[in-house]
C-alpha cells in the first residue's frame, strides 16, 4: 500500500503492509514517520512517475498492490466555492489518476467528500 496519512494508520492496524507515504508537506514528515514507522517521501505528486511507484511496489513480496490517495477536499466541498486556490488543488486528483493509469494497481482507494462524484 502506498500513500495517505490517516489511511496509513488504518491499514497498519488492519495488518496491511504500507511501503511509503507521499506528500509535499515537509511539516508532516517527522510525525508521519514516528507515528507509522513507514518511509515518508516528501515530493510533489506531479513530479512522481509511475515507474517510481512501481519500483516502490517491487520492494514488497505481496502480490496485491493498493494505491491509496487523499486529495484535498476543498475543491469538491460546498464551502469556499469562490476560493481560487482550490482550482489548483483539483489538479491533485488528476495527478493521482495519472498514477493510477500508469501503475495499474490491483486496488485503488480514493478518500474524499461526496461532492467529488459530481466532478468526475
């Protein structure tokens, strides 16, 4: 399994091996690694390649690969509809889709708000 902060904890508690968490937020790195004892890759999702994700997956002998994502909910929420910053956040979902198409994991998990379905 790859990705997500809170999702990581849930997967670990369910006994699922997590290979890495990826996020651009440098402030989250220390807490993520201490709380989860999992590698944290601090990088912009737009710069991550499908090959890199496949390389990370190759570190595991597990046959089922899960790619999980938690894009910011602001672009799809009923709150702050006029906030221009949310437009750029919407591209995070597009980038996650790009990785899903390139990696082709067995399972894709995307956590977000109900409003996301209207934008797909």
